[in-house]
């Protein structure tokens, strides 16, 4: 039996992470991993710069005997530890805080004895510890933890961080995880950005309040939740976050309107293009009519509009764009309510008719088409590329935005995505089981009040390049714009946005310090890479280009972004799979394996797009067996072999051999973890794990702990040399070798 302190520190540190969720462990080694998290509920209240976090975890004892547990929680930096409370049921439990100094005094001896590098990551972390009363077999204990902290201000924004990442070596998938963060500020709340979980929803409630929500089921969390927010009294709040170590830097621009000042909204010119074809019959047409009625009734008095109903031929309700009067709105509602679903789908003529309604030249209004369809083009022009070319030609002088809703599983995703991307709009998809009215009305509410249009970005003082998105979207009330890019040079500069508003041409200038070194926001490089890869994938869909493919491969490997085009990431040196005792190399250089992943998929193409492409027959029911795969044992069908290599199976395997730590990505090659920055031929200094040189390395370069915690066989690229830690290597180094290791460019 180990002491509680040693057990806690050992087991809490079995993960290559900086923070982790709270864990319950059994101090008795005879019952490894007996506890599982059934439910993890988090509610956070942020008032100006102070956050109160409430964590409720329900643990289940999966063993057949009653077990006592030890609860461990990593304390966030800056937390007011004197206000920690820990309760189990209705009983208050005494908790003890272990300081980072205590951990530092004992960790090296434990690492030597256990030869367990996972401990390194938690060597200098404050840990909260409490003993939990015995839990009966299959029984539960609910732990409630509350703490307050003053939030750190990073640059121009406030940051809230919630530990969620699991202790990998003792982790089991948790049943249900839900996080709700409410932010309230004295000054108007402007930018709110969930950097770690872009899929989280952000709901505004007035000028000074926002709610961020995220939930998941049956997962092992890979990322801590990070939220950045800012307040401002200016009409527009522009903030810039930077990251730079060596080489050129990265930046993220956040722009939001001030809800307190309510900048005047631009008038809209909107044409609703509505698919009334036979495939829309039933509940679908009923929901769609209700959604369209809602949109028409939500128009503002200063707007102008029209409605086009189409099947084989488009039918416009008015001769041109008409004002929003009671008579015009009621006429549109009556026509919509009376329509029936029948006929084929002539998308090309419907869009041509809609574009003809907009005048040529610049208008002091936001011009937009809201396009709702459930099918593929079947009448008239049916070639997607020719449809895109025709729309681009007609829209080159008008610059009308096109927003689309694809309904069902048979939508031509490629066409709608490109249609919106090339015309500064957004595509969205609704599954048949979803409520179409709710989805369309929610989206329309988001774009109903435009504030700024035709935004263009300029940089002063340094050179900005590789900026994504290339065409900056319009800014709507209650929304924000996120732009990523790279920069060369350093020093004081500025980012300038020019845009059209209702009143005039706006010029928003923000002074920025572009540093030579800024390492705190390590999420920025991968966010930029995801944006760039998404842009390249869109380009690749238009034309097959080997240079673009090569660049996707390079970025995916360097930044550890597993995209929907997984074949570009998977390398036969990285991934092998076992199938009926046969080793099958997964090669997919010439195939486009579309994969939906839990991280990054939406940013680089969208999970619904991936699902729809599969349904349209790129792979059929399952992915084909990888080229070069050998047949299985006698009696094994090709179909059963192929099922082992569906896109989801390939993605799951890819995630097992890829680790993102900070800004670095490591790939597992055999038993070794290799830094993606390592180049063959680079000078390598080999160090024996757990030797005197190993611990000296940790003292001289303490930031390497997080990488070495991957295991006892790791290759890390430094500025002038690579370091290989493994079973073989030097136990002491010369001063010249230390000079190479400690050198920084």
C-alpha cells in the first residue's frame, strides 16, 4: 500500500497534458482503473474578471467489492484555493492542497524508481486531494467541487480555462459531459471565442451577457476548454492575438459590434428562392413553408424583397424587389401557404431569375439570396460546374451573397458549398429528422441585422500573408468575425479593416504589438492550419492539382490536422493495421477517403458534408480495401476485410498514432514518438532514458517535460539539434553537446 500522496501524484500524472479533469483512483493496486465517470457536469459563472466554477462528477465503482477512493484535481493557475469546497452527497470532505514545491521534491525519485515518464508533466502542478469513503460494488459517489479564481488577462483578452483532458493511462470513456459557461460584464461584452471547441454554441443575451454551451457523450476528452472574451465601449471591438516562437508569427483577429451601442443596421435586399419540387412533399414542405413565412415576416421596414418558387420553372411573386409593406408581406405569405410540392428541380434557372432582380453596381444595402433546396439539379442545366460558372458570371458586378440550406441526404453538397463560398455566403444542412423550421429561422435571425459588409483587411508595420478566410464575411449583430494569418517582421504595427456600413465607409484601425516571441496562445498555429487546409481542400474540389495535394499533406503532418481527406495524412510508415493476423499497409495516396472526426472536421469541410458525400456513393456502405491489401485467410470475403477500413476506422487509428502537444505534433512510428518537425539527416543526440543526462535535460530544458511524458522513446527536434530519448544513449553529455541543446534561434 502506497501513501496517499505518492499514489495520487503518480496516478494523476499518467498523461501528456498540462491540466486534467478530476479523477478518482483506488490506492490498492489489486484493482486498477475501478472507477468510471458516469456524468461530468460543469457550470461556470463569470462576473467581470472573476469566475466561479462548479463541477459535479458522478463516479461508478465497476469492481465487485467495495473500494475506498482518492480524489485528485489539478488546480488552475491563479485559483483562489482558500475557497475550495468538496462535498460528497451531503457530507463535507476535508481536502488537502499539494503545492508544486511538494511535488517537485519527490517526483524525480519516483520517476527513477517507476521508470514512468508520464509523471514528468505533473511535476510542478498544484493538486487538490481528498479521501472518498468506501463505494459499494456497482455503487456511485457524486463529488461536487467549487472554486473561484481571478481570470488571467492574456494580451487584449480575458481567458477562462476549464480542465477537461483525461488522465490517459487510467481513463475510461465518460458517459456524459456538459459544460455551461455564463459570462456577465459591467461594460458591453463584445468578442466571445471558444478557441478549444469551435463547435460550442455561443448565445448572446443583451449587450453584457453571453452563454457558452458544449456537451458530448461516451468520450475521453482530449482538450481543455478555453474561452477568450473582451469588453469595449467602442462601436466596433477589434482584438488581435499573436503567437510566435521561431520563424514567422501567427495572428488571430476578432471583430465584434458593440451590442450596447447598437451600430445602425444596413438595409437588406433579399430574394428567397424556395424549392417546391415533388421530393419536398409531406412534413418537409409543411416545415419549409412555416420557415419561409417566418423569414418574410421578420423583414425590417427598410428592407426590400421578393420570393421565387421553383420546380421545372421559376415563379417570382413580384416583378422586382418590393418594399416591406403589410400588403406585400401578406401576399407572399398567402402564396407560400397555398403552394404544393410537385415537379423536377431546375436550380440553374431559379438562381438566374433571382440574380436578375438585383441592380448592377454597388448598393448601400446588403444584397442576399436565401436558397432552400432538398435535391440535386434534375431539369435544365444539371452540370454543377456550369451552374457555378453561370452564377459567377452574372454575379461578378452585383456581388450578391448566397446563403443555402440543403435539406435531406440527397443534396449536392459540392455544388451548394462552392456556390456559397464563391459568393460570400454560408451553406447549412438539415437532416430529415431535424426541425427545419427551427434551423432556418435560427439561421435567418443570425443574418437578419447586417452591420458591416465588403470587409477588407490591411496590415501596417509588418507583412501579413496567408490570411484566411480569403474573403472576409459580413458582420451581423450579435456575431463576430474570426480571421487568421501569418506575419513577417516584428514591432509596433496595426491591422486596419475597411468596410461599408449603413452610414458611410468605415475604417477600423487597431494598433498591434507584433512580438518576436509570444508563446502563451499555442492554439493559434493549428487554428490557422485548419483554416488554410480547408481553403486548399475547397480548391482541390474544383481542380485536381498535385501541388495542392502536396501542400495539404505537408500542413496536415506538420500541424497534426486529420482532415476529411484522411488519405493525405496517412503514411505507410506511420500506420499499420492488424486484420486476421495479416499486417495490411494502409495506403490511400490516390483515393479521397472522406472521414468525419470529432476534432477539426467542421472547420475543414463540415461533418454533414462528409456524411453526404458518403451517401452519394464515394465509398458506398464502406470504404474500399486499401490498395495493395492482401487477401485474408481462407473464407474471408473482400467485404468483411473492407469493413475494417471504413473511413471512421481509419480515422480512429489515425488518432491513436497522432498526438498534439502545444504547437507540436508527434507521430508514433513503431514504438517511438517522432516530432513532425524532425528532418531526416538532422544531427541527433541520443540520451538514455532515466539516466543522469536525462534528468539534467529536464533541468536545463524544463519545457521538454510535456513532450517526454509521451513515453520512454521520444525524438524531439530542437533549434540546432534533435534529441532522442530511449533505452540506448548517452548517460552524460559534453559542454559542447549541451550548447547545441540549449541554443535557441
